[in-house]
């Protein structure tokens, strides 16, 4: 009689399980740090059964598989009615074989079948490993994430039982909402302004009453010219909409004024992406880059006065309608003055002069001096146009003063408007 304290194993074999997310391109194992799977992702449940050729002494025969499949996955047979595929391989001679398992073997979440091939090294027809794959689609139509626990699988033969379990994972809820990025208004900036930050205002919103969370990360993909940038911020909202800003100048850095050149219009396109990888529509910011300073005077081409008969004794001839003079300024306080040349018909001088009459009745002869008529001592950060002629009446502003009777005909001269920086 012989007594054995322990019986040496005749077969050494192990089984391992993993899940491949074909949509996201990642493999989930027990050691994975990212175990999130999204609703609708295409998955493959993998079982690897491996025979140890070095330590085993006989073949592993008549292997039966009992697999409890993970929940929250829809398993459908393929067009041939098969639910699983087994790929056999012999690491010693390179032989391979493929076997298909009928969907009739699946009952609820339980899949049972026998492997058609043995695993081992003794028989020439045996294989050393079997890779079992089962396809499915992640399913979570709730409004919350679902934690899916591990599920066991057992592979039993005449002389060996190997077990494993699928890794636990999380199926995130269905993300079928839209993220909308509101189209922005044009933005004016001043070239080379040291205080210009170009903060792009953002307004994002969800449909289907989906809400932001304060700490939700928002990523912005930014394109201007031939350059691309990205920025990250938080939603800072618990509503269906969220307001924010993109500090574009600090993002672009030292290259900012090389991109936003003086007196140009630049387009900046931005797309937002939320924490669930939902992308918004792309919006375009129109950025008008204004001059750092600007000062200009604009006057109508002709300053016409009323027609009179030869013996008219009117002291002042009034302007005809339609004349305008204005000053446009940016960061420039200014003074406006005017003068005129002699008024003639050929070589014949007009008996009179062009004058400027102020509201207090003071009259200035414009042919003898350059007369200041308006000023603005405020340096505005906005481009401002001041229409000087708007305040004139029939009896104020430029008038034609007669000093005697003039020969019949049409007389003309040149009026010059001067605008200068008042500082």
C-alpha cells in the first residue's frame, strides 16, 4: 500500500479574461486604471485558455466551458447564427484552427459549450491555447453610470479545471445630447495695446435638459491663421447653459501681435468638447484690429452758397444744404480749424470774404487767418466720429459775407480743414 500526501498535477493550464472596447480602442483588464465603457460601444469579451507545455505531462481533454457573461451588454449572434469564435493555436508547430459556437448555447447571460479540440503536447492533433471571443454592444439607457461586477468562467477537463473572471467595469450612461456653441459678435481690439487680453466670450448650452456641473472640464480647440491652440477650463455652471471666456492673448503668447496685425480682420474658429467627448458646432470670431491711434477729418467736396441777383445787398449769403464736416478719432484729443483762399472768377475777385460765424455772434475772416472752430480734449478708447456741421444753423458756421456788388458769374476758392492732435 502506498499513501500519497499530494498527487502531482498532470496538467498545468490557466485562463485569463479581458474586455476590448473596439470603439475607444482600449483593452480592460483587472489592472486597468481606466475601466469606463460608453453606451453603444462595440465590445469583445476575451477568454484565453493556455496549456503549459513545460510542466504538463498529459493532454487536457474534453474541455467544457461554463461562462457567465457580464451584464449591460447586448450579445447577438452573427449572420450565421454564431455567438462566439474560438481560435486554437499550437505554439510548438504553428498549427491553427478556428471554431464557431452557435448562439443556441447562450441562455440569458450564461454560455455553455464543449471545446471541439484538446489542449496539450502529446497528441499531434492537440493545440496549446484557445482564444475565445464573444462580441456585444454596451447598453445603458439610464441617466446614471452603471458599475458592472466581474463574472466567472470555468473550463473543466478530465484532469484540470481552470477558472477566471472578467474585470469589473463601468458603463457610462447614454450621451445623446447636443452641445451648442452660440455664435459670437465681432470684437474690436486696438493694435499693440498693452492692456489688450482678447478674452473671447463663450456661451455653451445643452439640449434635452442635460445640465453642466461646476467642475466639468471644457476643452476648446482654437484655430487662427495657420496656427492651432487648445485651452481647458471648467463649466462653472449647474444649469443647461454655461458662460465663460477664452484668454486668447495669454494662450497665443509672444506671437500675438504677429498674428493680429494692425488694420486687419482676423477669423478665429473655436470648437468646444465636454467631459463626455461631446463636440459642439464650430463658431467663428471676427476680430477687427484697429489702429493704435487715429485722427482724420472728412468734409464734403463742395461748399455752395445761395445764388443772388446782381444788385443784392444781403450782407451774408447762406449755405446751400448738404454740406458736412466731421472728425474721426481714436485715442487722440484734437482741434479743428479752417481757412480759405481768395474767392475769384478767373482774375476777378469777389467783393467779400468767406467767414466763420460762431453762436455768440463772433465773426472770423477765413482768408486772413486759420480759425479754430471745434475741439475735443477726451482721448477715447473707441473710434468716435464727431459731426461738426450738425450744430450749425442758417446763421452760424461758414458764411459768405458781401462787402460790395460783384460782377455777374460764378466765383470759387479753396477751403482747407486742419485737424491736429491737441496734446
